[in-house]
C-alpha cells in the first residue's frame, strides 16, 4: 500500500469517526432537551419521537410507560426495529412497541346486538362495524355464517361501506328455533364479539283448528269440551295464547268459555252458559282477532219433534205447523232471489232464518254457503257445504260448491278432490274436468291485446294504436309491457287533446299480504312527443315512471279495491307529474262501480294547439263495469275536469271526457275488443277516437 493511500484511508477513518461522534452528540443533546410532557400527549409516537424516547435520560421504567401510554402512530419496519436496538432500546421496550404496532393494525368489530328475536317469515337486521385505530374500515368483505337451527348452512356476504359498516338482512325462516351466526373477515383476526344468536318465534298471524269442527246439538244437550289448536301462518304451534269462545260475531256476544294454549299449542275449551237455539256461528278469539269459526246447530223443541227427511228437508210432524213450513219456504225463496239480485248479505240473512226453522235443510245450507262465498268468506262457506255433503253425499251441487269454496280458500288439492266427486256424481258437468286439470298446474296466465284505430281532429292516418301483454307468473308476481299511441285506456288522465304520442312501458307487480290483498306495481317507459320545438320533423322524449299501490278489502278477488299512485314524466328541462286514485267496487254479481280522480301539472297531448306548455289538470271519472263469467264486458266512463293555464285564458276551462270499452268473447281465450273516446279539451275542438282489436288469454289453474 502506498503512503498516499494510507494517508487517504486514515483520513476517511478519522472523518467517519468524527461523523459518528457528531451524530451521537446531537442525539444526546436532543434527548437531554426532551420535554417531560411527551408522555402526557394523546397522539401516537412518531418515528422521531420514539427515537427521542429511546435515547432520553429517563429511567427504563419511564420510557416503557411512555411507549405503553402513547403507542405508535406508524407501522415500524424490520429495519426500524434494528435501528432501535442499535440505539440501546431494551427488549421490554421493543416488546411494548411491537404490541402497540399489532394493536394499531388490529381490526375491531362491533355488532348492533348479540341476540335478536324475530317472528317467522320476517327478517333480522344485523349491522357489523369494522375499525382500525379508531378509523372506519371500508371495503372489507364480511362473511356471516349460520350454524344450528333453522339457519344452519346460511352464508351471507356483504362489503363494508365508507363508514366501515355492513348491513345484513337475515331471513328468519318459517320454523321456530335459534341459529348461531359467526362474523368473519378472510385473513383478519377480529377483536371483539363475533357471534350473534337469532331466535325465530311464531308469527302474530294465527289461525285455530277446532275439534270437532262443527256442533249439531239436540235441545238441552251439553256440548263436549272443544280441543283448539293454534298455529301461526307457517304451521308453528303457538303457546300461551289466551282464547275466548264467543257465541256469535257481535262484539257484545256472550263468552261461553276461556282457555290458554299449552306447550303443544292446544287448549281444552269447556263450554259453559246458556246456548242459543237455532243456527249460529261461534267464534274463537284471541283478544279482538277472530282465529276460527264454529258452525253450531242447536235444535229447538219443535224442530226436534219434526224430524228430518232423507233429502235434507224437515218432514212435517205433530209440532210442525203449516205456518212454520210456509215461513221456511218463504225464507229460502227470498235467499235465492237475493243471490240472483247480487245481494249476498241479504241472502245470508234469509238462509239463516230458514235454518233457524229447519237446521238440517240441505238447500238452505248450500244457499248459505253460496251467500258466504259471494262475500269472500270462503272459510265459513266451506263448513256449510261440508254440512250439505255429509247430509246428502250424492248431491253434486253441494260438492261443486265445496270445491269452489276450497279453491277460494287456497286449498287446491281439496278443491280438485271435491270437483272430482261432483263430476263422478254428475258426468254431464264437463266444465269440472278443466277445473280439475287446472288445479293440478302452476297458477298463472298470459293476456294480450292488439288495437288499431284512428282519431278525428288531427293529421294522422289510422293505424296500430296499442299492443300490450300481461304475464302472471304466479299468484304474487306478474310482468307487463306494451306500446301505446295516445289511447291510454287504463290512464285516461294522460290524454288531453287529439294529437298522437308514441309511448312504451314495461313493469311488474308483486302481490302480498293475506290472500294477496296488497299489490305494489312499478312501470318504466318513454313517451315521444312527435312535434319538436323547432319543426314538425323533430321530436322530444319524456322518460316516465309510475308507482301504484292497490289495496283489496277482502281476500275475494272480486272485492272492492282502491289504488293510489303517482306518475312522473321527465323532460330535458322540466318534469310533468300526476297523482291519482282509482276505485272499483262490486254492486252486484256482475256489476261494479268504477271511479277515479287525478291532479297534476302536465302539457297533455294537445301539442299542435297549445305548444309544450304545462297546465294544471284535475279530473274525476265515474262509471260502471258490467262483466259476466264468460268475459263479456261493457264499461262506460264519464269524466270532467278543470284545466288552468298560466299561458292563456283560452287554454283554461272545463274538460269533458266520455269513454267506452267493450269486449265480446269469440272463443275460449279470445275476444274482440273495442274502445271509443270523445273528449272536449279547452283550447281545441272536440275530437273522437275509435279503436278495435283482438284480445287473448292463455291461462292455467283457472287463469
């Protein structure tokens, strides 16, 4: 080695040693000035602060306390740990800092509850919150897995949002029991509670079965103890239900017995008190809710002495006077006349009057069943048709009525069996064959219509005016769609003026609740205004949205129903809107009252006369719909409204609208249809629209 190299190397050695000495001196001087208040700060230690703690003159215990109290605000690397050891950090201090680092990276979990109780058929809502170092942890895939009970094997996955929260909707199932759910995040050790127990209990909607299902008592006979079993709508036995047996539907009717269901959901109900004679319907109630009905016949002394004929007609006896026979026959004739007139409530009263004279008269029992069925009370009708079939097993009418009552109550298999028995007795009832076949198929149908026509008062030539379909996939779900050129027979409030708009729509509906009495429908689509703001060759498009909620007032498909909804039409620069309500109520066996009302702010369809200018439009429509069982339909509507325009007084005034829709069946599943509208809107001449078309229906299970 040369002398110069040796001198150079020695110089570098001295320079390196000098640099180390300077760094140590600076570090020591900084450490000597370390504030004692450092340990009292709330924020985590940064890397430079941790170095100051390590080299400070504080005692090892004070350094350890500072690290444990404040922890770290950063995640040290392997090199950082080596540097700390080189600076003289003790292993205890290193261990405390490493624990802080692990805690800083740990994912903490919080649940909204560790236990949840939910009713059968409902859902339990569970929220999971994830955080790290106190900050929400979003974007994490959270797994909720069930074990044991009704939810065994359930596995749900959700992702936490920006607030670190994931929402789970857990189906409770239809059977009672408990399920343990465990929360996990793949590859992450969660700190906090990770288990939740969901307990499914019986639903509040309950029904009761009574044994025996009916009572036929002689005068003075003591009824047996009734065995009443209570289940929820999914068949779960319900315990601890307080029951009352009431002698009639009147809220003030006397209570004949009280009991509570045991662990098996059953109550023994002794009947006490004075029993009303004649025909009546007792009720089993839980509070104000009727769970079951019990048909009861208590013979009066005169009826007991009279006896019963083989066909179900009470024979004359020593206590049976001609006046009683006349009253009985008069009541039955009155009931039949009321049924034919479309007044089932009056018919029910007449038939009950006849049964009060002769409790076992089969034609009165069948008549009462028909009256109850016409009122949508299928469950009660079943009992009276069953009475009639037991008294005369060869009565095809009784079995036919029982089949219709079973079908109305949703008991499809029982309905098919009853229809089969009626057809066996009377093979000439060929229509029952298709009924039996339909009941064995999934329920549903597809309907469609194609209309062509023309409108006076505009320059358009005639052509296709409407094409639409409606597909019922099940009793609860249906889909629909179509194309329409300013006919809108189901939405007359959309048409104001003779000009023709092209529109298409698609949507669906979901029916739910007892007997599918509630229906929510959503429709989306577009309407095209054919004359644009610049010239007649241009056009404007309006995106449309419609939401409709329908409520039917009983489980009978023909029962009165009311619908409320809203329509929103979005232009590029403004919105049209309409709110509406519709009513359809039966006022006879084949006749219904139809009414509707609407209010909104729209431009209507009168583009040529008024331009694209929105007016306030309020209307009411009223009419009737006559429809028989074969599909013949006549529905006239009369409408009137008020239009208020800020643009011109000429565009304000009264609107008159007359509509007529008709359908004539030409074969099974096909019908000729027609539509006529005559409207006189303010701001333009009256006009008339004619349309003819062909409708079809392909259904199964009675569809």
